[in-house]
C-alpha cells in the first residue's frame, strides 16, 4: 500500500506540474502546484476531520518526493504524451489508493459512515480541485468522464466489504480491481454522468 | 431555529445547484457544489475557530438533505424562476439563521466580540464564496446589492441585544425581522454599497 | 518585530484593497480582500499546523487595523502610485517578517525542518494567493519576479543561522538585510525564475 501511495503522489505531482505548465508558471509555481495536487487532498481531509498533525508534516520525504517529481516533469514533459496510457493507469491507482486511505483515517476517528465516504472522496479528488482553482479554471472533476464516481464507488465497496468482515488485504485487492476496471472502462467508452445545464437569468 | 436551519441549507443547496448548472457540470459536480454552498460556510467557520468535530460530520442527515436538494433542483430547475420571490425570502432567512448560529458558536468558545461577528459572517457568506470560487467567478457577495451587510448588521444587532440581556427568543425574533426587512428593502430598492474602481497599472 | 509586523499587515491590506478595486468590488469586498490578504496567510498556516486559536482571533486590534487600512486605501488610492517605491519596500519587509514569524511558529510546535520552511512560506505568500483566487486570477506569485523565492531564501537562511546558534536578534537582522537586498535586486534587474510552458493536448 505504501508503494502504491508513493506512486500515487508522484503521479499526482506530475499532473499538477503539467497543469502549471499550461499556465506558463515559473518553476516555483510548478513546485507549489505539484505539492498541492499531490498532498492537498490529504491536507484538506485532515483539516476537515480535525486530524492533526497533518500526514505529510510527519513525513518530510513525501514533500521532497512530490517537489522533485514536479520539477523533473518540466524536463521530461515532451515525452509524457507517449506514456499517456501508463500515466492514466497510475493516476487511477492513485485515486483508488487515496480514497481507501481517506476512508481508513475517518474510520479510525469513529466518524459516521457518510463522513467516511466523504473523507475518502476528499482525499481522492480535492487535490485536483485545488490544482484547478489555483490554475484559475473550473475543476475538471466536475465535468469529466467518471472520475469522482470511481472514488465514490470504491469507498462504498470498501465499506460494504468491511460490513461483511472481509479480510483487509482481500478487500483492498477487490477495491483496486473494481475501481481500475471501472475507471478504464469509463475512459475507453467515454462514459459520462448526465450534465445539468441551466442558463435562465434571474435578473 | 432547527427548522429554519434546515430550510436554510436546502435553499443554499439549491442555489449551489443552479450555479453548477450555469457551468454545465455533471450531476456529481452539482452534488458537490450544493454540499459546499450549504455546509461550506459552517465548515470554514469551524476550521478557523478550531471547533472539532465539524457540525455536519455529526449529522449525516444534513449531508443527505443537501445532496438530495441539489439533485432535485436539476429536475425542477425550469420552474424555479417562477418561485423567485419565495427563493429570495428563504435565502435571506438562511443568511440570517447562519449568521446567528455562527455568532453563537464563537460565543460558546469565548472568542472576542469582533471574532464573534466574523464567525457569524463566515457562516453566512463563505458557502457562497466557495461556490463562486469553484465555479470560477468573482464571488457575487463582493459586488451585489446588500447581502454581506445584512449578515454584519444582524450579527451586530444580536450582540447589542445580548449586551442588554434581552431574552434569546425575543432577540432572535428581532434579528430575523430586522434582517429580513433590510434584505428585502435592499433587493427592492436596489441598494448597493459604494464600489471602488482602481485601474492604474503599476508596471 | 511587532512594529514591522503591523507595518506588514497594513501594507498587505492595502495591496488587497487595490486588487479588489481592480475588480470593481464594493467596500465590503474591499474589506474582506484586505483582511484575507493581510491575515489569511497566518490563518492558513495555523489551520495546517493545527495551531489554535488562530493568531488574529486573540488580537482584535489587528482586525480593526487591516480593515481600516483597506478602506482608507480606497480614499488615497490615486496617490499611491507615486509612493510605489515605498510600497514595494514595505511589502518586501512584510514578506520577510511573515516568513520569519511562520518559521518560529512551526519551530515552537516541533515540526521537522522542511515543515518549518513551508510554514514560513505559507505565512509569507498564501495571503496573496487567497487574494488572487478570490479576485479570480492566476496567483501572481506563481509567475512574477522573485517573490516566493525571497521567502524561501529567508527561511533557509534563518534555519542555517539558527543551526550555528547565532543570536536571534542578529539572525533576524541578517535575514532582513539579505531578504531586502535580494528582493530589491530582483525587482531592479527583473530577475525571474525560468518558466515552464506546456501546451500539448492530451485529448
């Protein structure tokens, strides 16, 4: 799980660096956006749950990892498009790992189940939301093919398996298999949630 | 007060859903923006005051309510314009209820009076600010006819009545009457605060 | 140090008010943006470090000061361009003071050194980031001539001097001298960090 987590924050840091590059930021901006994308989700979760000290403050190595990953991305960016499939796979694994970690943190703090699910989703998607807000755009997670829904499905599946007292290792494996399958099919078949358009002017 | 609070978060969730619809979000985005608009103000207040656990984490039913209200809004949106007057009334009641609740939370934590007022206003208006930031626009509360000012006036009025040891029930009623009157007159007469325009370039 | 801090939050409040004016906000919006720019950095730092109660909640006079400074700015804005040099000097002193204060808060809470540096930078620059997000623009700190880098350099210098057990007063003076020199040279010679541009489309 730790390995998957490290891969996940690396992949998120890289996606943050690319977003910063789309806004022509300087390398400091790249480092900040990489950091926020990778570790911001867990930060917001811990701030909302009152869970101090926040995870990365006790693991300086995570900070070095994500900033290095972000800066390295500026050097290898031109080659990344070729690795798109790998990148999407790592990103999906990260989403699932983040969601499961978020659920576990809230469970340990004895929050009600709906808060456990929200905690998983916050961990999974709010880093990307922060990234998009800082890059001044509407968060893609609110508009893209199933992404947040995968996080939701994984969190619910995890809680269901837990209610049936399935062994943690098996349950984690099932969540990864199910979540990855769902995410990859969503990308492949361009599944989308129905959108809501509302253009009436009130004034 | 609880009934008013529930009406308030419902109205706020609906306003969030409409804002999400203006950005063509999918139904997941609608649910998130509804949630953030309705419960984000209290969340930010609790995070700033260090008041854990945050309110809605102990009341899962609020979470279900606001998400349901947000999703339901997508179905009835076309009819809402007709209910504009009712909606504005509920929204104003929500603003006042949020402001009073925010004041009370800070009072219980023994914060100084100016923090009590800020707590009331944070609860009243920061849900809407989060909604606008996530929808990538300048928060309307910084530009619209008196809205935040109503929250400020209600908080100050509440503290003045409290200093005179007015009975809580009576004081709450006076705050609602005064706040509603002020808000409705502000809408009707298009009262606005003076604006500040500054266009000098420094570089 | 307290005098410098008060000058710093005043200068930050004024920069917030000017940014609000560029968006034609009303005076309430001006007050909020001034408040957030001046005190938001410390607020985010305290929220991330779990350091409650947050500083300004125990010092109502800071709140009055920054709101007054913001509102006063609307009256004297037309004359400020003439004071540009003074303003940039005060702003740089504020950046350094905020950074040192942020480092000290994290040191007292026994956080690891990299968190101490992040705490200093959060205090120094996140008020301006919040200002820009609320004004719906990409934070200038991610794109401008060396600003965040000055904060980083000051934090590192401060920790190095501390490791050599240099007397606090002397160390503070050296940080101010070094930070101011770096900032002023960055402005004068238009030093910039390299930027990262990435325009490949993935879809």
